[in-house]
C-alpha cells in the first residue's frame, strides 16, 4: 500500500492546528474556574467618637489597622486575634462619588489601605467606633 507524503503532512498539520485552537481541548466544564471574589465597597463617613471622616466598608462598618502590622507586609492578626478582628478580604472599590485619599491594594487576599492590612471588629455596630490600643480607626481627615 502506497501513501502519498503530501496527504500525511496535511493530516499532521491539521491535527496540530486543531490542538492549538482548543477544538481538541477538554470541555470548558473540566477547566479550572477562577475563585469567586467579593467586592468590598469603601466610603468616608462620620462616626461617633471620632473627629472627622473615617474609612468604612459595606454596611457602615468602621475599618481598622493593627499596630503590629508593617506597611507592605501581610497581616499578622491571625488565629484567636482574627476571630475577633477578621481581616478584610476581597477586591476593594471606592463607592460612587466618594473621595478617599490614598491607595487600596491587596496582600495575599487581604485588602490594604496605603500598604496597611485592614480589619473589621466582630462586635461592630454600623456607625460606631470600637476603640482599642492595638487597633486604630483610619481617619481620612
């Protein structure tokens, strides 16, 4: 049996093109899906006990920094500390029309403000400030 070399070359070239185009790839349902990340909306608000505007997220919860953290480094409040002061995780976004000086970012999924990791307080009530020697409210003005 004779096989023409031109037919073999064409067959190999076609298989290569199909593989590169995704036609030969696994179905989309088998492909890894990106992790779902929540958006954290920040605004500047007045709260009881603090002069000026402070940084708040979501439903009016005051945001804090931990004095033990270093700027540009991952948060160090973990374990039992994080049970009371959970890290803010998600994708930061400034509320429409809000004027917040500074820069948001993320380190290992934790939201940062001007390089400092952010936390919430589990006993927080919207519009209230929880004073603590190790955690500081973020004053914007």
